[in-house]
C-alpha cells in the first residue's frame, strides 16, 4: 500500500477506468484527464473502505474541455 494520499472517484463517465487516484496536495477539487478534456470531482464528507485503505470520496461534477 502506498503512503501517498489517494481518493476514490464516484460518478462521471463509464469510460473512466481509474477510480482510485493520487491527490497532490489533498484539496477540495481534483481534475482527471479524460476524453480530450478533464473530469472535475469535488470532495465529499464521506470515506469508503477500499483495497487501498479508507479513502475520501470525491464526486463527479462536470466535464471540462481542454
């Protein structure tokens, strides 16, 4: 298990395969490159148990073109 902070992504496009992503630095919003642009996710107060430990859940907000 890595010691770098990670987040669990919830929602967004079906084609977004990576659902556990590094977050540097941890914040309130992250962007994940996908489909010629970015998917935006915002932090929630929820945490979920994953194979990589308990992680903060970030919910999908929108797609932003590059």
